[in-house]
C-alpha cells in the first residue's frame, strides 16, 4: 500500500496503467464532484452547526437516517485515521527499519520491525495527533496550514525532479517478503517507450501485504486518498462562516487535487518503468533532487490526513451526543473544555482509532473505509435530492450549481462503486445501516428538526389528489368514507375503534364541534386541542384525520364539517353519530385497552364528562335535524347505540362455538307495509355489515340475515330470491326466517282511520312523493316494543346488530316522536347500528 496520499499516484499507475488510472481518477472525482455539489447546496441553505455531513443529513432526512449515517461516518473517519497512521508507520519503517534477516541495524536503519513494534510506533504517532486535537481547532488549523506549505514545497520539488534528474537505476529492497532479495527499477527520464509500457494495466502482488491487486482493490485504496473533501465540512462547527467557506474551500481542493493526481500519473508513466512503480512506493525519494524533503513531505501529509480524520470523527461524535439520539450511551462525549473544544469526544475517538490499529495492515480496513465513505456520500446526495424533490419553499440554497440530476448521478455512482469494490462489504454496510435505522426509529426520541419525509409525502399526496377525479367514480370501487362526530372522546373510545373497522381503507375523519363564538375570543381555542386529538388517534391506533370547528350550535357545526371535511375526491360520504338517549355518559377511555395495557394516563386536555343532571348541549329536535341535513346532502347516516358496551377483544377472540355473530335486519321495522329487501337503504345496510365482517378483527364473526315473513307470503320463494341476491353480491351470510304476523297485526290495527277519511296508503304515497314519509304518527309504541322484542328474541346474542334506519319525517314537530320510536326499537339490544343509505354501493359487475 502507498504510505501516504502523495505516493498514491505511483501506486495506482504501477498496477493499473495510465489509461485505467485516469479512468479511476475520473470515476472517483465524478462521484466526489457530484457529492460536493450536494454538500455546497445544503451548506448554503441555512446555518450549519458541528457535525458536517452528519448535521446536513440529520436535518434533511430526520434523526433515523442522520443518526445511522452519523455512526457510519464516525467509523469511516476513525478507520481512515487508523489507515493513515498505519501508512505512516510503513513509511517510517521503510526508511528507518532494520532490514529483514538482520539483528542489528546500520546507519539510519535502527528501528526494529515486528507487529508489536509497529503497533508501538502507530500508538506514538496517534498520541501526537491526539495532543494536537486536544489543544483545539485553532492549533489544528495552524498545523495543517504549515503542513500544506511543506507539501506544496515537496510537490514543487518533485515536479522539478522529473525534468532535472537524469536516468538512473534504483535498487529496490523488498523488506516484507523473500528475505533480502533485491530488484532494480529504472528512472528512464521522459521516454516514449516507457510511456507505451505503462499505458495498459499490469496488476501484480502488493509487496507490503502479499495480496494480488485488482481494479477494485486498487480503486479502494485510491479512493481513500480522495476522502479529504469532507474535512472542511466536518469542521463546520469551528468555522466562522461555514456557508461561505465550505463551498469555496471544498471545490478548490477537489479541482486542485484532481489536476495534481492526473499530472503526477502522466509524469510517472512517462519516466518510471513498471518495476519501480510496483516494487517501491517511495521511489520519489530516490529520484528527487532533495530526497530528505520528500520524506518530510510524505510524513507531514500522512500525519495531516490522520489528524484530519481524527478531529473529524470527534466532531461527528460530539454532534451525535449533543443531539441525544443514543441517550446515555454517548453522554460522556458531550463534555467540552472552557474554549468549547469537545475533549471527551476527541479522547473517545482516539481510543477507537487505537483499537483499529490492532488490525495491523492497511488492506484489512481499506475496503471497509471506502465502503463507509461511499455510503455517506450517497446519503448526502440523497438528502439534497429529497430537499430538491420536496420543492419546499424554504429550500433556497445560495449555491445553485446543482440539480436533481447531479444528486441522482452521485447516488448511482456511489452505489455502483460500493458493490464493485467489495460486494460483501457493501452488503454488510447496508445491513448495518438498516439495523441502525430500525433501532433509532423505535428507540430515539422525537426531534424538532423537521422531517423531509413529511414534505415528500405532502408533495406526492397533493399530486395524486389532483389526479383523483370524482367524475370517474364508479360503484364497483365505492368505499365508506366516514365522518364520526365526537362530543367527548372519553365516552366514545370504543365507538372510534368500531368505526375504524368499518371504514375499509376509506377516509376516516373524527369531527368535533366547539360551541363558541370566535368574535368574542382573543384567539382560536381549537389549536391547543389539536395535539390532544392527534395523540388520541395515535394511541388508539386508528387511521383517522381530525377536523375541529367552532359553531354557534352543534347542527351548524356538523353542516360545516359535512361541507368542508376532506379534499378533492376524498370527502366523507357517511355520517356517524352516537345515539341520543338519556343514558349517563361513562368514561370508556380510561378502560380502553390502549391505556389499561400500558398504564399510561388518559390525555388530560379533554374535559371531564357531563354530569348526568347537567343539561345536554344538543336537543332531540336538533339531533334529528342533523340526520335530516345529512340525508339532504346525500350522505349516508349511521346511528350507533351502546357501542361502548362492545368488548371486541372478548367477543371476537373467545374460543366458544359457534363463533360470534353479526345480526342484520335489512327491513324497515317501522314501515312493515313497505318492507323490501332490495331497496338502496337495505343494500347499503348489507354492504356495511359485509365491510365490518371483512375487517381483520371481525373475520371470525358470521353474518346472520333475518328475513321477516308473513303467513301465506311464500317464504321459501322470498328466501331463495334473497339467497340469489347475496350470491350475486358475493356476501356470505346465513338466512334465518322470522315469522312476524303477531307484530304486524299490531301495526294494521293502528292504521284504520275515521270513516270517510283518506286511506292511509294514499296519504303515504303522497308523502313519499316528497321523499319524507310521515308514518311516525301511524306506528304505535305497542307495535315498536313488539318489534324490539322480536329482534331481541333471536339467539344467540350477537356481537353487534345492524338495523334499518327510516328517514326522519317531513314535519319537524314530529322529530321528538321519531327519536322516541327509535329509542324504543333499540332499547336493550346491546351494540346496535341504525343504517340509512342514500347511494348505490353494491355491484354485480366485474
């Protein structure tokens, strides 16, 4: 392996040849260039803090991605620092080590060579880097500037040496293998023959490790020499104007190093034979007009790279600790000196580098380091791409020389090269990244940085909502879209859960009306409540939106929500109300499994329940008016009674046989003279019962459909007709015949009007013409109680009942009587849903 970046070009062209070397540099700097454009864009889009690439990624992609990539970037810098320290150790040993086979050295060759001695040398050099980094960023900046001057001087000397040095033979000692065997390399000066010999590839065994080189292994080592582009961004927290310095410094460094690498590659191929390039990575000392200066330059450049990676790793670790993504695990790394230098992060990073030094050889970690860096670069490009695609108005970087195409090319280049270099390392790195993502997703606290995922989701949802054309709706693809009105979630927890099962992947909105006047208030009282409602949705694990409104009355509020809830083609088509009765409200939220299982407190923002003696906020007339309003707006209506008594967990999971049932009564029990099983409302009722049965929690339940028959009405023909209807609708249900002559007899007795008066049927036909039958006055309480008893007698008791909900009467003065009869009909039935449908929802077509 090359000892430092300054000898990298010789290593690459020696094995790969000029053509492949230029291709490697082009590919590497293409990836780096695309990444630099993304870095510059993010760095100029707001204030940048400590952490460099980690800070950019975490603030763009969220804590999960940021924390995962932060750990991998930290490890990449740690391994990179160890890589350069080991390279410097090899350079020192090559220059001053005792030759193999000799017990004592001579001249400058005085350093013993062994694994433990080289580990000791690496530890000493790493301690020197530690001292500089502990002093702080200011001394590091001064040291690196001094090193820059030295390296620039060495580079100038080398360029002069290619022209000034005459052709010479260079004896090559192979210190690591084959004893004291020597070979001769040749510096030919500028020679066309030498250039031709070095144009093609000639991969051979690396004399420092004994491993056969290939395109991927050479590229892996070469790419490590190009990763210094992130050194400036890693120091973002220590720069006075990071948004100004990072773009200019990084782009200048990339262009300068790319030109230098290509120039050195060409000069070496034209002046040095293959043996010299492959067998002596430090040959520049031998051809230099001032060899000691080259040695100093190699040591200085390698030491600078090691320090850069060490201080970069410490800044990333400090940023991770300060963000509390890993809790107490990184608490120690938060401590800083009086000047703000994160000394504990530096010490912890130094300890990890020291552990990596035990690997002993560059090849052991070069592939992993390169893979980690490529993964970080790919994620930086991904962060910029996500910001660009999200089209957020606040993404306004002052650096504009990038597009989503450059980001995409950078991602593709990084991913391709990762798998070309080492498929195993790439797969392992991605697996490690996935584990970190999952761990942070479930364990890390929520952040206030903003989530790019939300911006991207908004962008896509808006696009698809515009494509959702209500004019293309078809009954085949109808689905329930629910608006559930909730006065207080404390008394409606199980109803919220039940309607969630009824929605069948449709829209679900929790609506609430606050009875206040905004003109008399200093601010909107709904905003503080929004978080409590959203937390309730999360805790109950229901897929619902929340829509709150202010209104002078509940009826006006429900109208507002029916008119305004939803967006585009996603609007509620079904209104769900709790039943209006005199039962005292009970706090079902405190007993809900979502809270009892975790012992969490119920959200305190919800007001306490109404006292049983307190007046209701809603009158019976207004309640029925809400139902009438919904039907006028062509919304289906569901009235749910006693759903808070439904223990779904017990009903559906008990092992008793037969399984729990869902009772369906698709006949208008308040209109026995016009009972039909195939009208719009009956079919909608069947559809809702079937939808509930399709929900995962209700699949074990069985539908039982009740067919009310009278004597002499050919019940078997009616049953067969209904069975055929169910078959056409693909609804599996058991049909049970129910004689109800005794019940209907009570109805006919009440229909006899005074002599000479209009026939009841004629009056009803006239009322049906305006679609508001006024039959409520013609049904006695005795009949309704008999119908209630008929429903109640069907055993076994079901988990829930679906009943036909008749339209409210046209005469608003009859609203209280209408509600009274509904109360009598459903009294004591347990969980019951009254259903009225106004639109066709079933289809027998493909």
